[in-house]
């Protein structure tokens, strides 16, 4: 089994990190864990409750951790490709699913039209406004089209992303589109087992 999680936002007071930690501790830590961006909210690093620290330690205890930083992980995003101990960091990764299909893994912020024109920062926008913007992303729908087109042009069979806080598994743009959701409101992860991808509400 492989686990994919995005938008955990550790350090953000709205993060449901304790819920994630309780679920993650029950999983096999010999498996691979993909962090699909916005794991550490470097816009909100003033508060680190024990539940957030526990979640981070549980993440690092996995045998293999692969991390695609998002727009809130700017500290890690600047490094490009990095490998140390059990952690690999890169802005894009490839995932060979057990179905023999190849997936592009990325956060999705670089394909977000709104990020090009609006600085969406937790310092300036309230939680409810960010939720509204997330819903607007989903309503407009063009972001998933851009991501799927980007993945298809690179020769992938599917794409696994986060960023938009809208959990989804299905076909879009002619390829398999998977969004992990988030841990501010939806509390979802994606798991792949024997070639099957499933959304799990934690």
C-alpha cells in the first residue's frame, strides 16, 4: 500500500493534525508515504501544538517519504531535488502504480491560474475566505484541466495532486486525475493498493 496526503498545513491552527496522526500511527510504516505539498505551513509557523509535532514525527518514521513541496512549503521548495536518509524532495515525482500505469505527482500550485495573479497568503486572508477561494477553484474547473493537460503532454497516464482542497478520483482530460484533499476541512488521504486508488476519510 502507498499513502498520499496533501495540505496537512502543520503549524496552522486550523490543521486537524491530531486526526491525521491517529490514523497514520495505525498504518504500516514500512510502506511509502507521498507528501503532495503544503505539509508544513510556513505562513503560520507561530503555533506548533504537540499534535502537530506528533504528526511530523510519524511522517518521518516511514521507511520511504517522498515530498513535493507546495506554495506553503516555500522553505523546502527552493532546494530543488534533495535526498537525505529516508526522504526525497522534488517539485515533481513519478509514481509507478501497481497497475503498470505511470503517474505524475505534484502539488498543483504552479498550474493554478489564480496563483499567478493573487497572493493567497494566510497572513492576509481569513480561513473562510481561503475556503471560498478553494470552492471557486473547483467551480471554475480550469485548474484540473491545466494539470491533466500538463501531465498528458509529459506522457503520464495520470496525475496525483493537492492544492485545491477538493478530494477527487476520476477521469479528467482523458487521464486519471486524483486530488488528495486536505486536512483543514475534508480530512482525506489517498491510498493505492494492488493498482486501485481510493479516497479515505480519516
